[in-house]
């Protein structure tokens, strides 16, 4: 999202690269989930996505060029030797897990039974400095970084090499990514410089943590974008929440994408890890539900409502769902909640009346509903306003408080004691359905 906003703010291009050199993890299912999730959020790339695995020949070519230039070398260490080196380095507290055994050694000494890897001949002295757009100036001593592998023994390029070559070939000017890649940035910068290329400007942003402060994981309830979609969050709400999670513009809480594009500056992204707050996300989602057009909301939930009530909607029922939205959407924080509170409008007759609602339907109440039904049948114009007037007039005529007829009416029309305003409910149901539900209770 920050890459997308940055590109839009500066009039640049937002590109997507699928880094799929690890073929075991890069299944088509995983790739599809990324593309579908970004499409749902509206973060489509400005050009077709590039698959890193399609450029393996180019990656290999660059590794061999570095080898010829003396900036890389063949390493013939056996797996056992490498394990021993790592254990020794860790015991000594060193971050250099490879000791450079074949860095300046004569290839003539190479064992015949070992297929070599190609390692980058990283600078040993001095420092590598990154002017990070979020983290500021960050420095590492070159003595802390060992000679990374560029090509594996089977000839396949590593992620570190592939990223650098692809960034250069794609003309990447800025890379905005998680701060868990900061160490990679030092190694990649060295590789860019060795190849004679200009590295992109980096912006390493904090990761999102769970409510407990630990890195967000499955045990916090959600990982992929599709999980939030299934939980009933709108894409606009998720984008707004994520924006405020890592970036702010004064005290503004609700920020449209148009405003974000205008206001976004990468330097305003915070350095500290943000904790996800599902209550806050639901609150933001509630706002966007209320702001969404009734027709759009109805189309989003209709399939689920039909499935829940086991009925296929005709045009009248579809229209009823749209008419119901104004009174329902202010009561829901997520789409599943919206679905749940809309179901009573579509249950087939006669309704199941819950135990609490049944208490308001004694014999006296049923008799009153019978007389009310006659009055409502006489209405020539069926609207919330006309229903309101008719029921108030009925209460006056019967010399009762409004609640003495409104509560039994709510029980009869909804089967519950909780709903939007009963005049609104009756109007949404329509005259025939509303009177039919009243008669079901009257004749029970």
C-alpha cells in the first residue's frame, strides 16, 4: 500500500514482482492469493506482474560477469565444513558465518567431488552506509558481513542476487519494504556497487505486530488479506486502518485514498512497530459500512442472506434488502453482523418467535394485533410515515401506551425483541408481508 501511495503521490509507477525463486513455497495457489488480495484492495500494479523465476538466465549471466571481474569466486566447501564454520563463528559471537576459506585460494586446489557455489567477494574493510527514507542513516561495518552465495551448486541463483538484478533491470528507484529486510539492504547495496549500478533508495517500514506485541502470526487470528475479507471487512476500511497503523496525517482518522495520495510522505511513516487492534479496525469498518451505498451493500451480502434463509430471492426480496439497509447498516461493524441482523426480513412464514418475544404476545396483545391488522389493511399508501400515523391513532383509540402495541407488533414482524424501528420494519416488509406476519400470530 505504501509503495502504491508513494508512486501515486510522485506520479511514478507502482510495479509488482513475484519473487518465486523458492519453488517449494511459491505455489500457484500462493501467488493467486497475493494477486486476488491486491485486486480486492484496488492495489493493482501499473504493469503486468513480473515473475522472478522467468529471469534466471539473466541472474546467472550477472553472477558469471562478477566472477570474471574478480568480484566473485568459486567456493568448494563441503556441507560438513560449512556446518563446522557456522558453529565456530556462533561460539565466538561472530556474524560472519563463512570464514572466506576459498576467497583467495587457487582453484587448482579444488576437490574433484564437490560442485562449487559462486560467492560474492564482499568488501572486508570500511563501512556500508544506507540513507534510509524511514530509518535515517544506518551503517554496518563490512567486517560483520560474510561472502554470500550468488549461485548455488546446482546453478540456481539465490534470492539476494535475483533481487539486485531485477531491481536494476526493472529500473526500480525506490523500494519500500519491511524492516526485517534492513540487513539484506546492506548486502544488496554492496552487490549493486560491485556491478557498477546505482541501488534504489530504500525505505524500511516497521512490521505489524499482534495485540500482544509479537510479530503478527496465525495465532493472532489472520495472516493473508483473504482472511480479513472473510471476516467481513471492506477493502476501503482495511486500507484506511492500515494507513493509520503505520502513517499519520495530524489527527485525521478517516482518510480517503484521494486524500492519502495527496498527503503521503514516506518520511512520515513511524519507525516503531504498530500493534493491530481489531476493535479499532471494526470501528473504522463500521464507518465505511455506513458510508457505502445501500445497493452496493445489498449486493455484497445477498448471496449469504439467501444461503442463510435457504431462499432464492426474486426482485421483490432483492428490493426489500436494499430498502432495509438504512436501518441495518448503522448497527453492524462487519458484513457478517450485517447479514445476521438482516435475516428476519426474509425468513419464510410463519416466523419462529423467540422465547423473549413470545412473552409480549399474550391473548390480549393478539386481539389488539387483530384490530390493528384491520386498520393497516385500510392504508392506501404504505410508508413509514403513514404506518407511524396509523399506529399512533390506533393507540389513542385503544387508550393504550404506544409500547403496548409496538412491542407485540415487533415480536410478530421480526420474531425478536430487538430490531430497527418497527415503523421502518413494517414499511420495508411491504403491506402484504407485514399484515401476513401479523395474521400468522393472530391465528396461532
